[in-house]
C-alpha cells in the first residue's frame, strides 16, 4: 500500500531554520522515499509501512534533539506524487 504525506514542522525556537533543515535532510537520506520540499511543507511518498516508520523515527529524534516543535501532517492513501 502506498502513502502520501504532507508535513510541516514548526520548531518552538527562535532560530528555527536549522531545526527544519535538519529534519528535511534526514528524510532525504531514505532511498525508498520520494521527498519533495517547497516553501510551505514537505511531501513524502512511499510504501505505507516505510513512511510511517520513518516519521516515527525522525519525529522522535527531532523532539529528543531540539525539544518542542509542532508537526502538522496530512495523510492520503496512495501515491499522489507529481508525474
């Protein structure tokens, strides 16, 4: 089963850019995911189990490394990545 996720991260920190960039950089390290970033959000496409595992790992890591942050996510069944 394929999954599409749109995610935005809002670190509760004055110097927020390194926190967001680090999260996106880590997502891009996973070979079996398609990651598209724009100015408002990051979109992740791939196998459901892999996407959920990666989000679980990387969101937890973000909290452990940087403290408080807000994640806003939209989950859509299927691969809705642009052609």
